[in-house]
């Protein structure tokens, strides 16, 4: 499986972008807080694939 690269446009800002995908950030946070339940919400009506607990 190939690594997913972020795609974005950034205007002028003093704060740099993180340079990681949402999935990578979820993985990083799950590793940092392994015993904490996570809640995710999507405001769109057609949500894409989700990360399941079986992917741990």
C-alpha cells in the first residue's frame, strides 16, 4: 500500500500546516491516549470510510 500524501493550499500564516493526513493524526492521538475513548463527528451527510477499532 502506498503512503498517502497530503494535498493542500496554504495562504500566508505564521502557523505552519501539520503535513499529515487526518488518519495519521488519529493514529498518533490513539497511540498517545490508548485508554481514552474517541468520538468523531462528521457534518457532511455522505461520510466516507471510518477507522474501526479492528484496525488497531
